[in-house]
C-alpha cells in the first residue's frame, strides 16, 4: 500500500495521497492581516500549489469544507471561491461558521481531489 505524505512535520501533513485520492489539510492565509476575500485567495493559491505537487488540480476537486469566522463575510469568501472554480466542475461543498485556531484567520478551507490521469 502506497501512501505519500507531503510537507509533513511531527503533527501533520499538508497533503496525503492514497489510492488515487489527494487529501489536503485545512489551509489558512499566509498573511492574516488582510480581509476575507484576500485571505480566501491566498488559501486558494496554496491549494493550487499543493494539488499540483500531489499530481492533481482544482479540475479534479471532489469535496471542499470551508470554515468562516463570521457569516457576514460569506459573500466576500464566495467572490474569491466563485472566480476560482469558474468554468470547472465544482466540488460538493459545505461551509460553516466556526472559531478558528488563531483569531486573525477569517477562513480555513480543506479539499479532497482525485489524482489526474497520467
């Protein structure tokens, strides 16, 4: 059985690939001093990079789970998300309001994707 861990430390991996599926850890913004839309865009850029390293892309998304700290910012998150998934097959998705590990984070996104065919 082959399991590939990407960007691992003692606590977790940023991505795990197993049996044709890529599982990403929850991604947060690198610069949390910006607003919801900008944090979401940073996260989506990180997701693109991790999926590419794992042998996949946003075109192969299966599922997304999104946590936002305030549903008042939901439209700003969706603006970045909608532009990112435009003209693709969107994944199934859940979005909930939650308290995140650091108060400056406004959004966290975790995705699952299929590996791309070689």
